[in-house]
């Protein structure tokens, strides 16, 4: 993402987070090279000290990332392609120009986001193509995905067939603490 787009994105996020109806106040916004950090009061999503049930941390983080992406206004469609165990593609967003962008969300109640695992470590390009093909072929952990999920995976895979896949990782940390951090980094092979 070009630096100007990153600056605009973080300006938009800062404006959103500062809105009183969002019950959030902006504590700090910084841009640091390829990593961008937002820290804000998280009352809207998780009360400070609230205990999250198993599995709820990841779901809350994905909801935060999804909200942030929707509030950018640059996307016309969102897809979440997952199996019943919540494995798959966290967020796939289609720009108004027709480009699909993949997002992996890593969330923690501590100061360190969970690491990428397995196929995620290969970067957005390889992850997207392999995961979409697994969903379409109903192989591995995707044997029981819905026909709608398969259809949407086919549509996204056809759209990216001759395109370079772009992806980002949302690292959401300190969820449930007074201040959370959201780092957005390019999703490249590790």
C-alpha cells in the first residue's frame, strides 16, 4: 500500500476512533515505516478487564478489523470464507476498482500478537491460492463447507487468476486492556 494511502487510512481510522458515538477515544496514532500502530480505548468492543471466552478473542479481533476496513469506504464487498472450525480466509475485501485484498487477523489479550502458522507463513499470494483451492475442492479441513462458500471461493479465485495477490496482517494486541494496539503490516512470506 503506498505511503499516501496508509496516511489516509490512518487519518480515517483516527477520525472514526475519535467519534463519541463509537465510545472510543484516540490515545495515540503513529506511522512507523512498514508497521502502522493505532492505540485506542477499546470500550466499544471489550470492556477493560472483561474476560473473553475461548475463541472469542479471535472473533473480536476480526470484528474490529472488519469494522476498520468497512469504515475506509474503499471496499464494495467483503467475504469471509471459513469452515465450521473458523479456519480459512479471515477477510477478503473487494475494492471499488475490482481488486481483491486478503487480510489475516491475529489477536491477543497480551502485548504480542500470535505468530503466523503453517500456510499463513507463505504470504498472502500463496496462502490465498492454496486456501481457495482447498475450499473449492472441499479438501483437508474444508470437506463440509457450504455450497455458498465454495461458490464465493470460485468467484474470488477467478478474479485473482492473473493478478498479484495483495494482503495485510492486522495484529490486534492488548484486547480487553485499557488500551489496545492495532498493527497493520504487509502479508509477505516469513
